[in-house]
C-alpha cells in the first residue's frame, strides 16, 4: 500500500471505526468521501465536517474526484457484501482496496501504539486510557470504538505526542494488522465462532496478536486470561485485576459511596489512595484499573491519574444513564455477549439492591444467538423481567430455527415477553417498571429517547 494517496473513499463510512479513520484523514488535509446504507447521527456529523456521504449503493453517486485509481484509496469493512455495486466498480477499475484494519495498522506502525483487545471491555478501557493520557502531560491520539462523552467524538488528535490508543478488534482477525508497542487483553472468552469455528482457534488468534508487540514493549493481561504469550522474552508482561492481590496492578479498599466508587490503585512500586470513579457500576472499577495500568506504564503521574479518573464521564451506550426520577432509573448499555450481559446485570444489581430490574435485550447476529443461546438464557434469567426484541441481523442472513423465541423459551423467569420495537413503545405504559436497562449492539440505540419519553409520561400520570 503506497502512502501518497490524496483521496480516501470509505464504503461503510458510518461505522464507528470507519468514521474515526475518515475524520483522521480529513484532519490531515486529504479529500474524504464515502457511502453508508443508512443515515445516522455519525453520518450527519461527518457531513457537518464537510465529508461527502452518499446513502445509495450507486456508482453515479461517487464524486468525480474519487474516480482516479492513482490518487484514491478505497477503504472497506468485512461487513460490505461482495456484490456491492460500489465495491464491484472499484475492483473492476483496479483501485487499491484495503480493509479498515490494514489502514489502521499502517498508522500504528508510525506511532507508539497502545492496542486494547478482548472479548468485552475494550471500548471502555481504551476510552479511559485515551482520556488519562490526553489530559496528562504525556498526551495521545486515539481511534476509539465508541463516542467518548468527555469529547463527544471517537477520534482524538495530538500534535505533540507519538502515542496512539487503538481499540484492537478481534473480528475477522482484524487486530493481526496492528503493530502494538503496548497491548492489553481484557478477556479471551470465545466469540465470533462464525469466523473462528472453535474456542481454541479464537484463543490462538490472541496468542498471535501478542507476537506482534514490538521488542521492548509491554503486554498487560487480565489475571484470568489463559493464553500463552509469544515473544515473551522480548517484552515485559504484567497482570491486572479488579481486586486480586496476586496481580501486578489491582484495586484495594473498594467502596461504593453516594453513587460513586472509591478505591486505592495498587501498582508494583506505587499506591494511589482514594481514587474517585464517578460511576455506580463495579465493572468500571476493573476497567479503570486496566486503563490506569497502561497510563502508569506510559509515565502518567499519580496526580494526573487521580484527576483523570475523577473527570472521566463514560462512553456513549456504555452504562449511560438516560433517565432517573423518584420512580424510575433507566440505563442504556451496549452489552451483547453473555459475558458482558452477566457483568452488566451483576453491576447494576449491586448499584440498586432490592429493586426490580427489567432488561430489554436485542440479540445481535443469528450466529451469535445460535452459538450462545444457552448462555444468554442463563444470564437473562437473572433479571426480574425480560423484554426480548427480534434478532438484529447486521451482516448475516437468517439461520433456520434461530430466532428470539428460541432464546425466550430457554429463559426460566416467568416475566418474559417478545415485542417488536414498535410494540414495545406502545406497551411501556402497561408494564410494571423500576430499574430499566436496554442491552444490545444493533439498532436498539434508536429506542432510548422514545423509552425516556414514555417513562416521563408514566411519571406525570402519577403526579
């Protein structure tokens, strides 16, 4: 891949990772345009940043200046279908077509890259890490897998720092294109079995990821991650956990006070007492330990770590509080894997002991639903009430026999229903609700404003 392209065209530009890359090249002065299937808040923001976005898979919608293969690089995601008219046009006209992960990998080769990988938690950990570095004297750029609430963007840029924080996506082995100087692995709980086939192959991909760390760099792993790092003799290896004192980095003296956690951060040669996390969700203590570990290894000072954690305000759709009143507390969360759901539900239970918890869950992908149906059912049976939406297919075609009812039948709690999104909004007035959580990685993100309004109506009716 040559480096002298002056224009970049993105097929799937509205994706969280693709939009960050588009913004990056736009900030560097390149011409940027792209296509996405549907309009979203992200595509509107890109258009406001003078990036041309089309919503029709139509070759005639490609701006003329992007039709020269000598000056335009085409960037795609694995989700783009092979019969896409745009993709077929660029292929037939000999354009250089690269996956997003390849382009991001090229950027990491030119920086000191901190790559955060893992089945779950990587978006939150990478965002906290980026915030800790960005607000410190160390500084950094960052390509994030979510919208950081502190900055209202998924891209951070620094002129003075060579550090870059990257979310390392294991789907389609994308993270194998990266060149980490420092890497962190939160979890290797199996996922994406439609790609990997077996849990063993999934774990092997993480072992290969560790082989990519540059000599003299560092690997940080959760204490429970069970893989065999490669090139271990050329790198430094550390462990972290929430509160396991056998780890190199952990939290001590954890307590929940007035809706926020306080804890002591313990490092091999330092201890920072009374770190304040503005969140009632325990899993974010562990995520904070992971991020503080990376930042500490990069040279962020104790005072900067303390200030950074206390000022961190979260990631869009990661435990976002949408509405709260004397009667209701409504949270929206991106959790879409059994392990993530389990962590979310247990954390919310701890924050709201004794209160009725209703989960509204949209399964993501037919293959994931098929592969983990029993695990989903077990975790969702820990709710007091479950509302299940239809499966969001994303890049997949339906699989015979795999639907929301298949999963619902396995759930053991009696208070369970299947609704369409439209039916759900119409029936909220009839549901007995207290603590409400929406879960999922699909288009369930369109529901929170509607649910919020219905909860407000229910509040007004009781006045």
